[in-house]
C-alpha cells in the first residue's frame, strides 16, 4: 500500500461532555457501547478523501486525539498539543458551563508554549492571526427539547468569534452523521480545510516537506488497514481507564 499522508486534530472539552463517544462515532460510524474515562490522551485514525469526487481527490489519514478533560491533568496536557493541525471543541448542550469553558480550552491549546499561563486568559483578538481550523460540536442533542432556540440564543458563541462551523448531535445515533446530511458535510469540509492548511498552504513549511517527512506512515507500519471500513486502527496512547460517559 502506498504511503498516505496525515493530519493531527485535537478533540478537547470538559470531562464528561462525550469526546470519546464522539470520536468513536466519527471513526467507526456506530455508537460506542461502554465509553471509558480518558486519562492523558488516546488516538483513533480514519481515512478521509480530500476533495472527494473531484480530479484533486486524495486520501489522507485523520488522527483524532481525544484529550482527557480532567482538571488534575491541566499542567501536563500540553505534551499532546504539538503539533496541531485542527481543533474540535466539544461541549454538552445540556451544560452551559461546558460551552463557556470552550474559551479556556481553545486558549490552552493556542498558548501551549506558555506553560506558566495557568489562567489561559481568553482574547478574541488572538484569532485574527490563527491559522488552525476549528470546529465546534455540541453533544447530547437528544436531551435538549428546544435545540434550535437554544442555539440561536447564543449570539456571542465561540463558533462565531472564531468563524468556525458548529454541529449539534447525539453520539448514540448514527443518523446525525449519516452521509450527505448537513452535519456530515460540515465535518467533511472541516477535514478538507485542515488538510488544505497543512499540506497545500503556500506559506506552510510543513507543506513543502510533507513528501519526505518522517511523520508519514503507511498502514503496514502504523496499524492495520481494513478495506471493508476504510479505516486504520491505531493503538491508544492513554494509560488506565475507568468507565464513564466522556
């Protein structure tokens, strides 16, 4: 099998918002039975067709790094933040605090090199020069009775401030990411944008080095490839696990 290039996307948000279930749904196209508590970080990999259906179509690996949300690990999470080619901010639609905390999560990732900045002050102006694509995903949509009104009322949401797309879904129902639906289209466009910035941006040094970079890997060296699911399964890099709903 030919070498396939990759991008690395961080999935961050408060503990318990459903990041692990979300990643499993995106990679396997099915709900997870017993999601477990992520300590540190874990990674799943899927194949994505960049610019599918066009002459420029090309297959890439999408690494989805599920970062544990426990506050007790806030001083060590930065080891997972480099490199970062895309960010998925996850919040619980039934928990307004988890939505407000997305500001802190984004600041934590963008200020990853400043380990002394424990406050992670949120400054919307820093997004002006930010080149990292961002997607905001709200989970547990099944538990929100009036989802449309709730979403519209958030006129100053972080998605608007970052110019990011926003998706609301239920991690337990495949229909929310069914091929061709609005959420699936937004997710695919986000992946395309991440790949575009990483591998095709004119001012990206990584783009020029991508063909010879040691970070590339094939299915044979990085895991095993399933032709039936179009996915590459990679070992998780987390440590101990406990059962929970994250």
